[in-house]
């Protein structure tokens, strides 16, 4: 049986490990109230514990247990409660707490201009939303308006948000399978780049024939009227694209008149060791979306950035959200960008990520439970398997490792049932990162010795 707090299964599959984790804790009454007050949904019900404090790289529950947060829903690039972000929010609340629609304000304008300066070449026009799902919906509207087409090509197993349109282009069953009736029409899907479990039979990126990119080209040619290809420049599972993949997709889009939209909501703002993950592949999309960490781990804000030639919505509303130009969220985002740049966090993510990847790969060489270690920057994955040759997934072992790490004070996410997904904040010190990796490696080694 699997743990819903880890894998998103139903409550009936509540694991012994989770019951032991919450039994007799101060969190238990609050968890019961939570279950009674909120609509239940996969990935959120039941919750793991209750948090009373979040500061820097740490979260703390009501029993005083502290965890280095190597998950953070990808919002905590600069940690929780960064003093510069909090100060910017407080100052903006005193100066101008809200700006009604059809009016503008200086913080929102400054943020739009700054994002245009930071974005990959040629992308300089911005629209803000309150969440990444909405940012991707705006991108779809722009693509339809600019091309006069309605179809999209995206990837199975991808995630682009929970709205109906975002779920339609996404490829995760959790966000699609329960929806009665048709999703957005014209949302064609192809197999994702997943080099380590390549659906086209390649043994890995070193021998990749880029069949995955050729399939995008094939579908674009056969459909003939696709508005856009939308994808994650690096999948947050994580999966790193094979060399040349995005260049081949970019060229296919150009040949067939389709736009390229890259969803940088979890990967942008330095997470992978570049300000934008697509910079690793030397590719400039037509539209890029940002979110999550943009609000500094405090407030919700997302953005859709497009090249100026796609500014085609003047005669209709493509967003017009109530908080579209909220000065307080804009102030938080501006402070976040300043922290990332002035503290050199992009370069730090690259350095720490290279260190962590090398360390985990060296450790994995003697661990038969580890099928693969992969990542870019501070977005890392350790795949737990039953057999390294067959690569059969080991969900039960991954779950036991997860709870042993929690006991050791390290929290992270399990993706695809067996991938320990480690996403440390960019502000983590090398010493704390090594302490976290100590806990993870010891938990894996302990599980391996149980066999």
C-alpha cells in the first residue's frame, strides 16, 4: 500500500508509516479539523502534519520537530520569510496596498520592466496573474490569437496547472482522469523526453537519437495547424532533456509556424543554475511562464512573458485579473529578484548542484537500490529501484526512506512513486546541504541493508 501524503493515493491506503508519524502528536487534532473543513483531494488529503513556523530553509511543526525543507513546492528559492521581502511587503502596504483594474502603479511597472530585462532574448512584454496555472492559460490565449489556430502539442506526464485548460495540456493522470466529459479540444500529446526510461528504446542521453524531438516534428507536420508546443524545459520529476532536444523542437516550431511556450514555473529564477532553465539548451521560446518562487515564498504571483510581436490582445481581455497589477505582490517579486541577483544565488545553485550531484552519484555506485541520480542545479532526483538492471520501481522502499529522512529532519517530495526529489532553496549553505545529504544517504543505506 502507498502513502497518500507521499504518492497522492486515497485515504483508505493510509500507510502504517504515516499512522506512526502522526499518532499521539499535537498535530493530530488539527489534522482531523483539516479533514473536516476542506474538500478532499489527491496529493493534499490527508496532510502529513501541521506547520507553525517557516523561516529560512526550515519548517517546524506543532510538536517542535524541525525539518530542512527540500521541497517547498518550488516557492522557497530565497527561503521563507526573507527579511528583504518582508520589509518590502510592509513598506508597500503602508504606501499603496491595492490598485484596482484599469489603473496602474509604479511597482507593477518596475517588475514588468525588470522581468523583460532578465528574460531570454527578445521576450519583453509581460502580464501578471495570481498563479502559474493562469499564466499558462494566458499563454494559450496569446498563441491562439497570434496564430489563428487552436491546437497544441504537449507532453504526457507533464504538469502545467490545475485549471481545465492547463489540465488539458498537462499529462498527469491525477489532474485529468477525474474530469467528466471532454477537456480542451485540440490538445495533442506526445511521449516526453525521459532519457532514463526512454519510451523509444534508447539506453540514455549519450546514445539518444532524439526520437522524442522528431515525434514533435512529425505531429506538427501531420496536424498542420498547431498554435503552440508547450513544455517544461526540464521536468521537475526531475528529468533533464537530452542534448539538442529543445533546439530540434525550436526548429520544428519554426518550420511549421507554431509558437514555443516554455513553462519555467518551477525551474526559473535560478533553480537549475541559470536564471532560466532554457538557457542550458541555448533556446529562446516565444513565450515563457514564471510563478511559484516569484513571490519570495510569501505571496502568490505569476507571470506570462512574450516577445513584443505577440502583443495582439489589445481588442479583447486575455487576463484582466483582479490582482493583475497588485503593488504588494509586485513589491515582493521585485525584492525577490534583487535578493537572487545581489546574493549571487544563480551561480550558487550551479556550484552547490554540481557538488550534490557528484556526491550522490559517487554514493549511488555502491547502492543497489539506486537506479539513477540526475538533475541540474538544485533540482535533483534519486531513483529507488528493486533491481538496478531491470530498473523496476520500488515504491515501498522509497516510502520507508522518506519517513526515515523525516525522522532525521529532512523533508522532500517523492515523484513518480520512487524518485526522491530534492529541491533545496538557493540560500542553503554547503554545510546544511551536506547535512541533508548525509540523512538521505544514511536512509538509503539503511533500507538497502534491510534486503
